């Protein structure tokens, strides 16, 4: 015997879905509109007389979750998504192609991912939520030494785990090798430099000195700053700003402008890769900067 669902047993329904010991009397139209999988499934189930409605067994969820799940089709009893049910929601939303449920899960994660970055990344990885993937990866990479030991870490796809390891390793190598960049200086002077500078050698020396002092600021970066990429990035950006401030009041020639504004930033980004704040903190002046990985199309 089944018990009738207290929330979703509609007397005028025309199909019965059985989840474990609970019966849901629902409407074919609503189910078909919300889900392509149900549309196909129901087209195979013949209509029957009112007294003996057709039944479909749903085996991969619990009555409680399914009841909440149906509130996206019958919104008068709407139940908001929470961390407790989101994983199962996504699972049936994906299996039965309920776009509205996956959309609601994505919306929930957009405003809650920072509470559980690893769980968010796992869901984003599995259900291809691009925005959540990038944002939660910032927080996971920022405490990677802890998250990689978490039992849930293995729930990430092999591809995502590899991408995280690669990004983190790249970053730690970049930090420890920043001074080696000095050896690869390939700055090109402005075409008029040699003509305009009476003493080109002293101009060249000056630029070399600036370059040295740029790297001098990073001398103190060491393994202490390696634990959290955002902390390292903060230290680095602080040094950068100080460097700019020291020279910003000079009147720059075209060549110097090219050196300070163009060349150094390019060098820097080429060495460290991209980093940015969390999207919702972007307008904060003191926002921390993070490294991240992205879902490719
Ligand atoms: Zn020059």
C-alpha cells in the first residue's frame, strides 16, 4: 500500500508517480512541459480510465526530496533550495532534464558558493555551471593545501583535479622564480630614443636600474607567502603599487611610459597568469585577488 503525498496528490491528476512508499497524483501536461524526459516517458504510457490511473515508479530519490522537487512545477507549495537537498536536486534535475530545477540550483549557488566552495565546485564541475566553477575555484585554490586532503576532493572529475593541481603548481613556481624574470628582459626602446637621448647609455642604465628596483621589491617573497595565493597576490600587488607610486610623479618620456605602463605589466601577467577578485567583491578597493580555473566550452 502507498500513502498519498500530503503536498502533491491532486484529485484531478491523470498520472501517478510512485516514490518508495509514497504516491503522487500529478498532471501529465505539467510534467511534460517541465521535462523532456518525462514528455518522452509519458508518451509511451497509455492513457487509462479515471479509476485506474497509469503508474510510473521513480526509484532514484526519496519521497521527501521529490516532494520538494515538485514545488518547481507546482509553485503554490514552493520550497527553497538548501545545502541539504541541492545535490539530490541537481541529480534528478539533470536526469529528467528539468531546466528550471537546474536553473534554481545554479541561482542558489551563485549567492552561497562561498559558504562551501568545494561542494560548489563539485556541483559546478558535474552540471557545468560555468560561473560557479570559476568563482568557487578561486576559494578552493586559495586553501588548496587543505581542500586537496578533504575526502570530498575525490568527487571532482579527474580533469578538474588535474587543472587545480596544475594551476597551483604553476603559481608556486611563479612565486619562487619571479626574480629569474630579470634574466629575460627584452624591452624595446621607442624608435626615437637613440636620436633624442644625447646619452643613450645613461638612459639605458636608468631603465636597467628601475628594472632592478622593481625586482628588489620581491626579494622578500618566500615560502611563508606560498600557503595562500590571495595573500601572496596581495603582497605582490602592494609592492607593485609602491613601485608605481615612486615613479608616477615623474614626467615620463614616451619610452619610459612604455616601460612602466606597458612592459612591466605584460611581464608580470605573462609570469603569473590571470588573477582577479571574487565577482561580488570586484568593486571593493581592498578586494583580494585570486587565481582560478575555468570550464572550457
Ligand atoms: Zn628608451
